[in-house]
C-alpha cells in the first residue's frame, strides 16, 4: 500500500496514494491507522483524493481510526472524497460522525474552529 504521512503538533495527515481502499489493502490501512492513533496525535486528516473506490473493508479501517481517536477525545476528518466513495459515506451515514471537507486547508480550518 502506498501512502505518506505528515505529522505536526498533535495532527497527522495521511495521504493514501491508491485508487482503491478495499479488502486488498484495508488490513494494512488498519495497521497504519492503529500505529498513528496510538501515537501522540489528536486529529487524523485522511486525504482520499486519489481513491475512486472504497468497500466495507475500507470503511471499517476508517471507522477503527475514528473510534480510537474518539476514545481519546480526538477525531478524524476525511478530505477530498469524490463520486462513489462520497456516496458510500452518505449511504452508510458516516457523514454524521466524520466530517468530509474539500481540502487539507479546510480540514485545518475546521480544527481551528473547534
């Protein structure tokens, strides 16, 4: 799985460099999310700008990160979710618990507002 992570003062930006988040790579994503959420971050910004397909395994990985951070009064923000992936978030009603924004800058602004 190809990804990059930028960390700064309680914040991690996880850029997934794959076009799919599904059963083929969700276990690896979960592992990486667990490592990140067990570190000193409070907020995870998940950049899905390159992702064009996500299945229930991918959603499960994202929900794991959300749950781990929520237990520590932190949170997750998902960035640049497009097309079918956005529809999946909406159908699963994840937009009620995970903010979807258009850019990393918007995610940073959302953090500052809170």
